[in-house]
């Protein structure tokens, strides 16, 4: 039988993260040249109905089987708890690829899995190409200043993490309206003790849109001058259905929380639209957002480096332009 592809699924709260649907689509693309099934591994706490519900949803998106690892230690913040059940599953299924999101969870889990299986690992893939004799994965280097294309040699399984928001998402299959419960397996609990346990997760209050998965980001820098200025950005983001991000200078100055920081030492984002307000465009900031589909820069300095990578530039005062934009969008009913 042909080797399956295993997708490491991820939930945020009770919702499946978008990157999981991207990983399923990547798996389906890799299977275009041969027959094979997509399996999903999903870890979560306890025996919850939410986990079962997420598993049923994965089946409707094209997974032929979902393997659940559930215990009180299984959380999105505790990748270590997923390692042993995932290892056992990989040994049992012998997949050609294991694909996870390049998220905090995936970044912690995938290299450990690769090391434990002596497998190859390609991290942060932004594109996948089908070749006559295999597959090529593109990934950024030097904080996004260059890209390389890599292929696997050697025996499977090959481990890949994919950058969120860079791939098509799988579409639900109409034919699988009623998910087949027998395709949901519960993996035996691991007997190995964990080296560390996550006792508590304190979530920041946020607008609910994950920056790394947002289609539209309104980001502010030192030019925003304070938390009041960030409220203007939030109003524009709300109007557009987007999320607010920030430069490190804005976070360092206390204008906003560090969870909003975008860049080399912050989050890497790839939205459809990135509106940079009062951000100069330092290389460390560009490392986190230069792959955005369309970039609009608002800066009062016409020489600001951000304009060199912007698709559209507005030279002017953000305190005039941002409220104007928000009002115009309101008038348009957006
Ligand atoms: P500034 O460079 O001070 O730019 C402010 C801009 O606002 C200016 O261009 C100015 O013209 C404009 N402006 C001012 N007032 C207005 C107004 N009223 N209307 C319109 N425009 C206005 N930075 C990151 O962002 N992310 C990172 O992850 C990151 N990691 C780093 C890692 C390392 C190791 C180092 C050394 C630095 C890192 N930095 C990072 C910091 C980075 O080098 C810059 O200092 C930072 O990005 C600058 O932020 P800024 O553009 O908001 O501020």
C-alpha cells in the first residue's frame, strides 16, 4: 500500500487553526502524483467533546483517518506531550511526509520528531513544487533576504513545517457530510513521564484574530507615539476585519504589548494586506513582514526605507491619514 502523509493538526481553543487546513492542502498536493491517504494527528486535553468535534471536522476536510492523543498534559502549549504518541504513530503508519505548521507548537515538535527518527527536516516552507523526480520546498534564509529550495534525500519519513498563510487551504469535501466515527482513533496514552509540565497558560486579551493568520494587518511603529495612537490603528483594523501589529520600537516604548511585535525577534506574518503606519522599515522589521502580498506604508518621511518595499506609499501624517481612511471605509460600508 502507498505511504500516507501525516498532518499534525493544531487547535486554538476549540477551533482548528487555519495552518492545519493549509497543511492538508499541501499533503493533497504532494499526493497528486500518486495514490495515498492523508492522516491527521491531533493532540488535546482530556476526553473532551471539542477534540472529537475537531476530529470530525478534519475528516470533512479530506483526512481519511484522525488519530487523537488526549491526556491532561496535551495542550497547544505543550508540544513535548505530543512527541511520544506522534513518534509511535509515525512508526506504525510509516508516512512519507509529516507536515506541521511552523507555529510555536510545530517548531517545538517537528525538530524533536526528526531528531528522534533520524529523519530529514525542512523548516518554514513557504512553497512546495512538484518535480518529475520528487518535491522541492522553498524556505526563507537570512531573515527573508534570500530563499533556498531544498529536496529530501534518504529514507522517509520526511518532516516539514509550513509557514502559516503561505499556502492554499483545503476545502471541505461535500461528499463527507456525515463524518465516519470509525475513522477517529484514540492513541494509547504515553507511559513516559514528561520532562516538563505546563501548569498554567495566561492568555493576553486580544481581538481574537491571530496575527500570523490575519489576512489584513495594520501595524504601528514609534511614529504612533503612544497607546492612544494604537487605538486609531485598532479602529482601522476593526473596520477592515484585520489585526493590529507593531514594530519592536513601539513595543519597547510601551505603546502596546510584545505579543504584537512583528519582525526578526517577533512574529513572521504574511497577510494579503499590510499597512505600516509610522514604521521606518528597519531590516529587522522587514524580516517579519516583507512577504506580505500588498504593503501600504504611511510615513511622513519620504526617505523612510519602508517605501522601498511598499507597493503603495502615502507620505504624510498618520494621525490625519488613518482616521480619514477609517471614515472613508465606514462610508463605503466596509
Ligand atoms: P523608528 O525607526 O524610530 O521609525 C519611526 C518612523 O515613524 C519614522 O520613519 C518616522 O518618519 C515615522 N513617523 C513619525 N511620526 C510620524 C507621523 N506622525 N506620521 C507618519 N510617520 C511618522 N524591530 C522590529 O520591528 N521587529 C523586530 O523583531 C526587531 N528585532 C530586532 C532584533 C535585533 C537583534 C535588533 C538589533 C533590532 C531589532 N529590531 C526589531 C529593531 C529595529 O532595528 C528598529 O529599531 C525598529 O524596527 C524601529 O521601529 P520603528 O520603525 O517603529 O521606529
